[in-house]
C-alpha cells in the first residue's frame, strides 16, 4: 500500500490539473465567471499531500461511515475549499452529537439548556439538532466531552465556517495549509478522540446515582472525588443534579441519592452556578410550575442555598434577555439580530448601571463579548446601546471585567486581534473612571499588554495576586 501511494498521489495530482482545465473551459463555454471560482491546483495539492498522514489518526471503524470527510476530500480536489470547510464542519458536528448521545445526554442537556420549557422539548439524540452549533461545542467543553484547547480551536473554525465557507455567500480565500490544519484539528480534538479523565468520573457518578441505592457511608469517597474535579465539571454536574432533582417524575430513590451528594457539589461549584439555581427557582415560580418550584426549594434548603434566591423579578427578566442576546451574538446574522435584544437590555439598566447581583457576572461577560465583537466586527445597530451600557460601568463591573481573563469564552475571542484591541481599549477607558489604585493597576496592565500576552495573563502570579487582592 505504502509503495503504491506516491504513484497514486501523482495520478491524483495529474487528474486535478486536467479537471481544473476542463471545468475552466466548460464554464467559459457556458459564459459563466471563471475567475475566483476554483482554488489554484497548487493549493489543492497541499491538501492532497497532507491527507494520508492526517487521516491515519482516525480509527478504521470511523472511516467506514465518514461520508462528510469523503465529500471534504472531493471538494478539495475540485478546488471548492469553502464547500470543503462546510463538509468538515458537518462531520465534526455530527460526531459531537453522537458523543453526547453515547456519553450521557441528560447530563449534557441539563448542563447546557437553562430554559426549562425548551429543555422539555429536547430529550433525544435527534433533538440535539435543535441546539445551535455554538451551544453544542460550548456544551461539550462545559461537560468535558472536549478539552478547553479543543473548544478554542473549534470555536475559531466555527467562526471561519460562518464567514468563509459555502454556508453563505462570501469572497474569502482559504489556502491549502489552513484547510489541512483545520482538518487535523477536528480529527485530533473530536473525530479521533473520546472523553477521558475526570469527565469519565462524572459519567460513573451519574450512572451510580441513577442505578444504585446509596447510603450515608458512601458519601465520603464521593465527596473526595468531587473535590478533585475541575470547577467547570463541578458546575455542569450541579446543573445536571439540580435538573434531575427538580423533575417531578424522578424516582424517590434517585432523589435520595442526589440529596447525599448535593451539599458537596454545592460547596465546590462556582458562585454563578449557585445563582443559576436560584434563578431557576424564580422561573418555576413565574411559570406556575408548582411541583418543580417545590422541589427546587427543597433542593436549595438541603444545601443551605436559599440565600441565592433572587429578590427582584428584574433579575429573571435580565437573565432571559442576556441568554437571548448571547444566542443572537453567536448565531447566524448576528449583526442583524443583536439590536432588539440590546434595546430590551438597556431598558432594565438604570443610569447608575446597577444590576442585580445574580446576573452581574453574566451581564458584564455578555456585554463585553458583544462590545469587542467576533473578529468580523461589531453590530452597528447595537453599537450605541453597548457603548451606553459600558459607560455606566462602575468599580464592581471593572473587577468582573478583569476576571474575564479567566473565562474560556472570552479567551477564545481574544485570539482575534481586533477583539483583543477592543478589549484593551475598554480597559483604557475604565482606567480613566476609577479611583481604586489596584483596579487602575490591573486595567493599565491590560491596556498596555501585547495581544498575545492577554491570553496568558491569567497564568502570571503577580497579576493573579493583584486581582485576588482587589475589593470594591
């Protein structure tokens, strides 16, 4: 086989040249454009020459059903790189959906779908198609199905697919090395990789909660394992457990198992996850979901979490608006779809910029992501709303802004130079508005940093110590 490969590659390269000339002549015969239609044969050869070593990473049993990879290679050979990128993305998304279904679909959906009414309509593998693709890859990152590094790469490829593939009209050029690199990334991070490490511990835990009868004596070793989990996995697990607990049809034995391990999860999860649980209680109340409201109160009582119940309906409304804005910003036609959400959001924020504590972190994060753009610009129709809201920021907002350098969604966005520059510009503006010396030091460090340095700021001991020492 290896001896035949050079001859086969030479044959393919010759056929690529012949096909290019034939298609060019046929388009000309039909009176259609021939320029900027097909990628030059030299770029196609780059992909063809790299394919064998990349495809070797994939298990034979996967290759048998990888139809989109075959279409990807065919599109590369013809010279339609934009179509090839679309095929590669389709294969990646289909593979992620299979991984979710095979791993633990309820765990995934309870972690990702925060709207209880929407969650009720998404239950099976086929229903996963109802999730936006950005939700799918972010959910896979949050639940540990893919790594954070894999998420960053896939988020970048997703943006390129949205703006440079055949998914919609474009005039962006993709070269052979880029396309080869994206294929290698999708294979390395998704197609040839199965969940491993701590996420398998979560799978075993959830399976034991559903299938076994636990006692108080079983709690100590479980608590020990929970304390070793990364906080992202603890957050996704507490969401799943909360979702299972508040389902009225959950078996009483399972609910008792959940009561045993919930306090440990609660003590280890993030503050944001605790606020989310409180917000869900308020949503159940507002929607007259009496049984779920009762079970949510019972759950929060069992973990001493009633202090996280929201005191204002404004928090509920803002949370829903922020979800809508975040979805619009990450979805198709985001520049067109963002303004209505931004317009609604600004009506909930007073002139002093004060927002409920329960949504403060999400508010700053979503607003900053929208204000720095997605690498292709900022929604012009929403720009003035974002600027007005950002101008209402105070010290507590600035501190959350600094801590965004630990947020994987923000770090993924800062890979784009325009976004990094906008982030630094915001930091410079905030520097002028605060009298807090430590805040000024942190904001100045960001505004003067090289773009690449922003991605590593959260690893610098001096910067970490500074952020941890700030009180507002």
